[in-house]
């Protein structure tokens, strides 16, 4: 009887742990991924991020007005941090300079904010 109760408790805890993972996959909730590194502009909507594990190509959620505009936004950046929302074509990227100042990349309000 005790082992049956123990088995039921184990199954209940296993079900509780697996349910969120199954629900996220079934609902199609995108996984948030962060990539940080040095950036290279491909065009007005894409960047190559050179990070310790290789090169990641990301697409900006809000593309810049032009290739030149995006290069200008990255002129003083030491590194770029991108959050990808489920795919590499939906990234929100922040440039960071040597003083820790951060600003959003692309065609968004370029209000700078610091740590």
C-alpha cells in the first residue's frame, strides 16, 4: 500500500513538471534566445553577431531606414545584445558602447538608456 502511494506521488510530480513544457510546445509560445557579441551590418534589416559559439544572423523586428543608417547606429558600439523571440527574423537588438550606454537598433525611437 505504501509503495502504491509512493508511485502515485511520483507520477503526480512528474506530470506537474512536464505539463508546462508540453503546454508551451502545444501553444506555440516562442522561446526567447539571447545572443551577444560584435555586430556586422548585412543590410538595413540584418546583422551578423559574432559570439563565442560562432556567427548568428539576426533580423531586426524594426528594420532601419537604410543600410547606412544602421551602420551609423553601430558606429560607437562595442557589442550588441539581441533577444530573439522564437525566430532569427524577429530580434530586438541593443547596442552597448564602452561606457555602458545602451540604445535600440533599427527604426525605433533611439532614446538611449543606461544601466
